């Protein structure tokens, strides 16, 4: 089976300038756990998941470090702290989205998508045709395809 056979064709999307509050409302109203961020031309430029939104309410903790010879050795990633801080103060979709989006072509096989989802620890894959969003495959879609294979 291919992505085109199992994907949801009705994909809810937001634009980079969409307020974060509107993104949250959309996800709650439509009962979805993630939403692609698209450019005005229809290209996927990011994705927002529940995990990204939860960072807005997380207590931030500056990474611990050791001071040695006038320098600092971080015991935790300062880059991770910076990313969490950026997302915690976000007002627009572009400020909270994950910009490194893993996508698939509509001809991608179920086994390929399942592998990507487990290896990359992601829950959804935007499906593209000629660089434009045409659908989305979630873990639930993969499971439904696997059940069909067993029947």
C-alpha cells in the first residue's frame, strides 16, 4: 500500500502568521494532534504538534554547567533550552513550529512510512505531490493499513 491509498486528504493547515491561540483552537475543535504550517503558495514549511504547544506552559530551567578556567562546560544542551524558550514565548505559528519537517511522496510505501515514524519519533507525515501538500498520514492510518493486511 502507498501513502496515497491511506492518507487523509482533508488536511487542516495554518499559515506562518496564524496566532498560536488559533492553532490551539483548531486542533481542539478538529480533534487533531498536529497541523502543517504552509506558505501562501502551498509548500509545507513547518509542523506544529501538541508537544510544541505544551512547551508554552513548561517551567523552563536554565541548563546546568560547570565553570572551569573562566569558561563554561554545559551538562545539558543550551541549544535545547534556547529552542524551548523560543517556543514558550511564541505568538505566531512560525515561532512555535518545527521547521525541519519530514515528508513523504504519495508513492511512499507503508513500511517506509512506519520506519520513518519510529526512527524519527514522529506521529504524522505530510504527503506531497510535486512539492505541494495533498494529504497527511498518521500513526493511526498506518495501523489501519496493517490491520487490513492481516485480514
